[in-house]
């Protein structure tokens, strides 16, 4: 049955069937042809997989990001980022990355971060002579940081799937996310020097303080989310509701830029996005359950053990597999299919849950940037009206930078585990 389910799945992807439908149809047809189990199992697994209180966090974090974008919070974060790093050569690219890191600490969504930053900064970079290739590359890769720095929707899905502390994953993503941002800034600095790009005017300390004060309520979102979770005031799921309510109040009643007419559009957009994500979770869960019933994970584990007994070799093989899957699958299906297979293998080699979880999320972040499915790449090229061929030269260098960061956190797990261990006693 394993050969059949994968063959049908790949065939459906080749004919451009949406991933969620490909997963459900391949699982159902495999059961029908095999005749060993009732095909109704697919529907049952789809229902039980999304019957989780923790998944409520997904629509609320998406809605929170929408309130921030419409309520003027996005613009204030970009202005604050500009005051910090705009004076560096290639300042607009630096602003894109720093702003993406701030956005990541608020919305937890790659698409939302990329769209909010790209709509403002891609046209600005093109006007300043950065080139369409560099402008698109910076925004697409920086936007992917959105799922590494907490809060992160994929971390919530991974925590539920793997039984890993979501709070621990949130803390574990802080330093890798910052490291990713710094590495992308170094790459941007090299491009700026080679292309002799301009720097923006250096902000005075008074202007920086004013930008900080103007953005403080937006920045407080990160403090409220992480502070509430770590202090035990509320769970990660409850934090999403608090973030949505807080961003609504700030955008509507403090900044006064969120209009009542914006809310129906934001609710519809949130519903559509949530539906897509949850459908992927449901169909991937049924697909993964059939693989587990056929003992595919244990067979893969035996094969991996036969290749090497070196911990790092195994981890890099896992990274290679996840990066490959990320080129044609979205985040949710990869997590639900691969985590039950790879996590037990990693555990046998002494890899801690938080290290494995964050390493997986960084792989997924890179997958958000790789064609043909990468949502961050898709959004950025859409804003810039650029084709992949136009940006490939610059883009490949940013991707290599992200892969280098992945290699570093794979070899040095302390970058991930330091905060969770120090604050929560978790590894």
C-alpha cells in the first residue's frame, strides 16, 4: 500500500491538484484498492486531527496580524526599524530584515509578514536602484523569519503533532530567528558594497526615541504574548486571543487607523486562510495515519540507521529530506507527515525535543522560500511583478545564507536550547 499511496500522491501533484486534496484522495484510493481498511477511516482521521483546542490559536494569530496591518502598526514598526538601521549602506534592505524580525514577533505568519513589508519596501528599493532581484530576494527570505521567531503558527502545529511544549518551542526560536536575521543582513551588506547602494539619512537619537515611542504599543505585543505564556497567566492558545484583542484595541482606539469597514474583510480573509491551513492539517493527518498503520516510519528508521550511526550525519540527512519536501509541500503537511517519522529517530540519537522542533521549523522557513510552492517567494515576486529567472542570481545567495544558519544550529544545539532550559528547564 505504501508504494500505491505515494504513487497516487505524486501523480496528483504532477497534474497540479492542490496539496490538501492530493493527500486526501491518495489516502482514500490507496485504502479502496488495498481493501484492507474501511475508506471512512480517512474522514474519521480528518475530523479527530483538527478537534484540538490548541488549533484555535491559528485564526486568532492570523486575525491579530490583519488588525496590525490595517491599524497602522505595520507602518510604525517599519519606521522604527528605519531609525535603527537605515543609515547603513543598503539601508532599505536592512530595514526590510529588521522589520521582518519585529513582525515575526507579532503575527506568526510568513505570508502576512512578507506582504506587509514587501508592499512598502519593494517599490522603495526599486526606486533607489537596488534592482528587482535584490529587492525581491531580501523581502522573500526575511519574511520567512516570521515562523521562526515566536509566536509561530507552525510551531503550534508541530507542538501538537510531536507532543512538544509550545512555550519551549517559542523560546527556542528566539536566538535562531535573530541569527537568521543577522546573517541575511551580512549578505545584504555584501550586496550593498558590490552595487554601491545608498544609505538613508542617519536618524538622530531624538528621532529614534520618537519612533520607539510611536511603536511601543506594537512592540508590547511580543512582551504580552511571551510574558503571559512564561508566567503561566495564559496558554499559547489563550495568548492568540489576547494578541487579537490587544491589536484591535490599539489599531482602532489608540492609533485610530483601523476602520469598522475593514473588519468584515479581515474576518473573511482570516476564515479563508484558516480553512486552508486546517484542511491541510486534516488531510495530512489521515495520510500520515495510514503510513503509520503500514509501519512506514519504522521501516524508514531502520533504513536511516543502516546508513550511519553518526548523529550529525543523521541530522543532516533529515535536514536534506525536509528541505526537499519543502520544495513542493506546504508547512502543515510536512510537519504532520514527517515529524512522527523523524522525531523518534532523532530521539534515539540523543536529540532533544526542542532542538529537533526548532530545527524542523527552520527547515520549513527555508521551504517557504523555495520554488515552486514557497509562499514567501510567491508573495514577494507577486508584489515586485518579477519572475524567478529575473531574481535567481541574487536569490540563490540569500537561500545559501539561510541553509548555512540551519547548519550552524544543527551542529550547535545550544543556540536553540539555551533559553528554554534557562527559563523553563526544557531542552
